[in-house]
C-alpha cells in the first residue's frame, strides 16, 4: 500500500497516466528481444525528453535470479527475481529502437490508478525513447549508477533519467523488484503484479521493503561487475565509481544500500522518506543528496523523516526542495502527461520543468562525486532554478 501522505487525487492520477519462476534459468538472462519497440509504431505521439549528453544510448534488459534468497513476498515462487534495464553509452545509434514498456505493463499501471479505458495502454507503451537495442558499448570505462523506483511503480518511470545519464557517460541499471510493481513483465510471458502492495502500510513494513531492496541492489552490482553474465557491459564499468539513486522508497533504498555496501560511493534520494534512520549514520562520510517537493520535505514539515536522517549524515550532503513540485515530479509521468493534455492543474510545476530540475541536479551530483567535476549548481541557490531551495537545518551542517 502506498503511504497515506503519498496517495493522490484523481487529478494527480491523470498525470500518472502519462506516464512459475524460471529456477532452471541462468542467473542472468538477456531478454532484449522483448524490449524492442514494435516494428510498426503505434503513433502514440508521446516522446521522452531528448538526450543532453554526447553519447548515443544503448539498452540491454537482464533477468536476474538470486538463488541465495527466496522471494520475500511469495516464498513458494522460489528464488528472488529482478528485471534490470541497463542503459549505457553506445558506439552508435544504429540498433533497434528500445520500447518504453509493454502493453500489459502499461495496462496494469493505468488500471491501478483507476484510469483503465481513459488512455489506451498502447499509447503509453508506445512512447518514443531515445535508446537502442543491439548496439555495442562505447570504448572506455564509465561510472555505474543504480536506480530504484517508487513503491508500486515500474522501473520504466525512471527511463528519462537513466537514458540521459547514459548519454553523459554513465552505465545505469534501473531495477524492478519482483512483486513490488503494479506490473512487471518477466521471461516466459509472465507478468508479476504488486503482491507487496496489499501487505505494506506501516513504517516497519516499509523499512522491511527497503532492507530487501538494498540486498537486491548489492546483488545487481555483483552481477554487473563480475563479467560472468553482463558480457561487454562488465568491461564498460569502472568498479571504483559506483553511485545509486531512487524515487520515493527507492530513495530510502539508496541510503540503505550505501550503508550495507561499501562499493557504493554516493547516493541520491528523490522525494523519498528514509524509514531507516540508522542507515544514514552508516555512510561513513560518503556524499548523499536529498531532492524533494517543498510541500512535503521542507524542514518544518511534519510529514517527513528527513530532519532526523539529516542529523545522521556526516559527509558532504545537500537538502534541496522544489517549490511547486509533487511526489511524481521527479519521474517521467508528468512530462508524458502534459503531452496527453492531462496535467494536474493543482501542481504548479510543469512536467518539463520538473524533468529539467531532476536531470540537472542529479547529473551534477554524480558528476561531482563520481567524476570529480566541479558543480557550481550544488553550491547554493541560483537564478537558473529559483524554485530550488537549499536547506541547512542546523548550525555547522555541510
């Protein structure tokens, strides 16, 4: 169940519109064929933001099976399964266009929001991406960034961020956690739905989700960097430069993963509460950025645990809020919603503006901490984004 302060009105839901286990299988199976956009386009008219980096973007989709763990939501299903979309700097854009999501994933997303029949699923599924399947990675070794989506949201809702980071020279792995999305397509024609949504409501239960996801993310890092299954992708990853980010509960996952896995050097939380305050105290001085909506994550807000988590962060840190944003402003959904004329009039920040803010601050954060490139954008308020406030809730906070 989505936390009460994250449940949305019908107007906000309109914005969202736009937007048997294989135990015998190999631990990592490429399923790229299912992720190619249809040969005959739907003509949906929807398109994700153009890429801003110098690289074309390749796309590879992996099915990972962690046989050392049973699934926490459906133990009888067997091993923990993950679907991972890897976006990476490519040699060329000569491959087949990558799909946004499947028709069935889009249908389940719309129906879960009470919008079945409002927008045809194929319109959402047919949104044009700027990534290509079947292309080789560009020469060189690049930082790795992992992304975890919000609770009940599929990983595809972070596609714009993943692909834009890839165009700037990052390998980006967006992860779907089995039974934690309203609908995720797995190999063999299976579509797993959100069993966890019926069981998670309290902060303690949400903390359990975060702990499980942290284990998922560490497993993904190991699978992508061993070279046994990722092939050419493993050679494209710089093991010394790994970061993580996430939206909503995925943001809490970023902190928890860092606390448990010293390989991760930097983390970013997009409008997500922590649920595990001690995780923030175990980052060992590694940098962490919190970027959220002003209405719910201002230091005076009583709906967030950021003030408590902030006290535990002992390295480079930023607490940024965006005036006029709402919970999903940091995902693809409002950007696509505007193209369908379904924007939420109660949200002052446009989908386009929300996307630019998310893109620029997240990329600046990882450029600074994984590449060592100075980023004045992170030094304090500026004229480019007057909506973004920098908070320093206690004297001496960095």
